[in-house]
């Protein structure tokens, strides 16, 4: 179902904090998650069941999102920047970025990320 997706990369940088990094990548027909954990990158293999669940939730969340969110009225130097990139095997990409502004359901993006990471075996 989601075999056409090559990788998903999600980055979030809160003012003066280390960047939060998450990548779910299809590598030779198995999915690998790489994520930041206290400034260290960890990599684990993910079951197909968890991948399907993650993608199902992800596409429900981003349905209707615009590609760019920016708070131009209240420009904050030390705010939050984020980016979500979905790359397909055919080379097509979807990109969503934001600077101090978010879609209304943005918090669910972090929730499904942590749900996947917490359910991946050691």
C-alpha cells in the first residue's frame, strides 16, 4: 500500500535547542527509522505493521495541509522551524515547512513519531 514511499523526513528546531530529527526510509524493501535521542542518532528496523499504521495516520494528519506556514506578523528570532518531506520512489516529493506557525493538527505529527519510536523493538 505504501511501498511507493521512499522516505519521510521530519525535522523540528525549537529556539536554541538541538534539532529534532526523524527519518523513516525504505531500504531494500525494509523500513529503517533514524531519529535523534538526546543529541545521538539511533537507527532501528521497523515492522511492516508499524509502518502501515504510521503512514495511515500521517496521511490523515496532513490531508488538507498547505505547503508553507509562516507567522509574518510576529516574526520571532528564536521561534520554531519545522519541515516534513515525503519522497516517493518515482522521485516526486511533497514538502511542508513552517516558521512559528503550524497547521491546526500539527501536534499529532509528534505523537505518531513517538508512537512509532516507542513501539520499535530494541
